[in-house]
């Protein structure tokens, strides 16, 4: 895929010095509305950019200042379950890197697997488990993009985790945990959720991990936050996307305050 055309287009539009890249998950895209003097681009107008298909995802790229820092935000990400290959899913992360982003903030809606979690909790992602068998780095490695074998020992920045947790104490104390990626689009079965718990997962979702892998490949610092929108299968009666959106809406005010302060203050 040709990054150059995409990057040149975005630079031409005035996206010249982003420090933070934000990928905002289901129902959490509003943070991008706080960006000052924004440059907003529909995905469809950006050369080589994929177009998002899932409900509740706007499909817009927004650049500007947030809490005094230059950020580039994706309202709506690309999911493996939509049928995109993982190169496409992670394309925006490569573009962020090419534009100069050094810190990637990824957010998502997730099902709570840890029995201490309740819907509405915010979970700082401390690590992840990839249960899909898929990986965006499968294929010929492009050495200029990063190494063939990527160390995932510190995929989520320990420094950022501590800093974010401190801020969370002011608004809504955050949980911490391991995010587990399954492809979806089906929600999991109760048996699968018991398996996830057994292998050490605290939350389960259908995104984020491919972007984080590519961010590691590029050498970015990563911070991840899950909004626990429901208890996972078998822990509550039924699951549906409307509930996921509704709970993420309720969690949004604290999510926004916490993340705004994080972006403003993180060194
Ligand atoms: N499972 C998978 N993905 C999700 C869930 C869930 O329970 N809730 C929100 N995203």
C-alpha cells in the first residue's frame, strides 16, 4: 500500500505535527469534538484510507490541539470482522507514525470477564492476549517499518499506566487488566469466556490488538483504555450492541475528563 500519497495529502491539509494519535472506539469518538480549531476529514476523502462500516463509528479523522497538545484522532476504527485484512486495519497507525506521532492512545468498548468489574468501569490495559491466531505483521517484513521479531514485553507503557491511574483517582478510579482479542463479530459463548478467564484475560473485545502490535513495530509508546460496557457472555442474561453504546455514553464524561488531563499533562 502506498503510504506516501496518504501522508502527503494529510500534510497538505495542514496535519504537520501530531504528537498523540488517538483511536477512539465504540461510543467514545466524542473526545475528538473537544479538539480546538479542528481539521476534519472524512475517511472517504483521504487517498488509500479504508471506510468504516460499523454503526456507532463516524468515520472521520480530526487534527488539532487537545489540552494544548497536537493530536490526530480517528473517530471510528477498522475492524477485522468487517472483512478488512490486518494491513488495512492497521493502516492508520502506520500513517500516524509517518506523520510523527510518538504516543498512541487506543480506546475500546469491551466485555468484563474479571468478576470484580461492573459495566461503566474504565480499565487501563496493562497487557493483551491475542486469541485470534491472526497478526498484522505476518508476511514479508519491511525493515524500514520495524524489526522482523517484535518485543511485546512492554507493549503498554508502564509509565503512562501509572500516570493515567493517578489521574483516574480524581474522577473515576480505574481498573487495570488484560485485554483479550477475539475476532467477533459474534459475541463470545459462555464457555469461551470461562476459557478467557482461565488464561488470564480480564476483558474481551474485537479490536485494538492489531493496532497495538503495529504501534510496537513502529516504536510508539502505547496507552490503552477499555470501557467495560457489559459483563461478558454467561455473566449477564444477554448481550447487544445497543447496550454497549448506551453504557459507553454514560461512562463518557469521566472518560473524557481523565483522558483530556492525561493528554495535557503527560510528559
Ligand atoms: N465481547 C466482545 N466485544 C465486546 C463486548 C463483549 O462482551 N462488549 C463490547 N465489546
